[in-house]
């Protein structure tokens, strides 16, 4: 991880502040998403910072700067999520866990007692917090598009298509409506393949 990237992460809170003021919470969420994603991708940093003896560790200065900057950015994540009305129990749990992992890592670092497990635990929970803020940074249209191209979206559309086809048949044929296909449509949307096979194998 270059010193330029470290300084960009350390100073990211100023860009988040400006985005909140001038562009809104979604723009601020995008900045946090980008910075956390880049940090998580620095494999050599996470491994080096957690495994080498502190006094000779080339990552110690960078690590100290990064650990010191994370509480502020996570505070901003909490604020941004609140403004975007992401306040469900799952989000609260993610934030609680990442703050806990960060506190543990900072405490271990300050006492020269950090281990690779401390850093990997922080990285795992920071990854969950990153997923949360990155998802929140996307507009409703983008989230809807992501849903449609996902397997879950495909199941829902597939199930709706089965039911819609029978509605057309009901209209055109004057009442030839298949209850089994309505059941099949619902099962497709739930993703239960076994039940789907069972329904479609029955005689009307």
C-alpha cells in the first residue's frame, strides 16, 4: 500500500464531510465505500501488519495511521446510514461488530500485542461494514437493476411469468386457468426446486 494511498484514506473524512454538505449522503457513502474497498484489497498490508515483530515491521507507521483514521470513517458511515434510513437490526449488528473489532485491534496494537488474528478479525468485520455502505451508496434504480440480474430476481420474474402466462390463457380461452401453474409460479419465486417438481408432476 503506497504512502499516497494511506494519506488519501487518512484524509478521506474531509471529502466525506464535503460530500455530505454539497452532494448528500449517497455521495458520501460512495467515498467511504471506495476507501474501505481499496483498503480491504491490500493483502500484503494486512498480512505484514499482523505478523512481523512491531519494531522492525515496515507496515507499522502505515498501520498506525490507518487504525487511527478508521474510527472517524466508521462514525461517518453510521451517520450516513442514518441519513439514508438504513437503521435495521442487521445494520446495527454489523456496525457494533466492526467497532468492537476495531477497538480490539487498536488496543492490541497500542500494547504491542497484536496478532494476525486481530487484524483478520478486523478485516472480516470491516468487509461486512463495507458491503453495507456500498449497498447504501447505490440509488434505488441501481439496486433494482442489481436485483433483476440476480438469481433471486430471476426467480421472482420467472414465477411472475408463469402466473402471467396463465392469466393471458384465462382471458383468451375463457377460463382455462391452471391453479398448478399459480402454485408453480409461487414456488419458483421461493426457489424451492423440489416442491416445483412435485407440483408440475401432478395430474390436473
